[in-house]
C-alpha cells in the first residue's frame, strides 16, 4: 500500500499541491493533511510537519481505504 517518500519538500514534486485537513480537526494540530499530487497519487502527511515525509497512495488504494472507513472497518482502533 502507500509509499513513504521523505523527499516531498518545497521545490520538489508535490510541493505545489493544495493540502487540506478535516474541518473537524482539533486546534492542537494533531491532524493529517491530504492532497491530490501532480502524478495522480494521493498524499497524506502530518499537519505539524508540512516539510516531512508523505505517504503516497494510488487512487485505487485511497478509494479502498475510504470504503473501509465508510464501512466501519477501522472503528475498533483507538478504543481503550
């Protein structure tokens, strides 16, 4: 699945992408940002480290992930 690419920094591929984060994110900055990258892949990064590593997913991988979220496949994660 997704590939981690630490080279997506200003001046490199992906730096011109429009990154968004959820309107439900907390003000403490514990969020991820998502962008459509110029090569057609989907990028995911830590909102606190905009120059840090980027997870890259193909559109198929990204849509499979979203489908799993919608189907509740990840609802048990993070429960104490």
